[in-house]
C-alpha cells in the first residue's frame, strides 16, 4: 500500500515505518499465494541500464507491448509506467 501521495512527510523512525507497513497487511483469512518481483533491464552490449526514453527505452517497450497485446496503459504524470491486461493483472 503506497503512502498517500498528498502526505510528503518523511518517515522519521523505525516505529513509524513498521506502523505504515502494517497498515497494508491483510487479515490471515484473506491471504493468498502470490509473488511479485521487479525486473531491471540492462543492454547486453556494455551492461548499461535501459533508460526510460529513447528508441530502445522502457517507454518504447511498454508502448510496443500495448500496441501488440492491446493492454491498457498505466499512466503516471503523463508517462506510461506499466500495462494492465484484460483480467486486471498488471505488467
């Protein structure tokens, strides 16, 4: 659960961090098996990280997938940051 985007106060201690994280917990009866992991792309040639912009950037990859798969874009501040497939799963 992301912190409210209108609350820009920094977390100032371990207790506050633990409390904030605990707010996102589900009750045990709603637990399900699942996994989420991030992927960090690098170019094979030179191992440089892939930038957001440019012909071979993250935006181009997401827009290409959107065009090919017909998935809906996830937009943040005018930028495509992900895709949602028809069953509501994000990519």
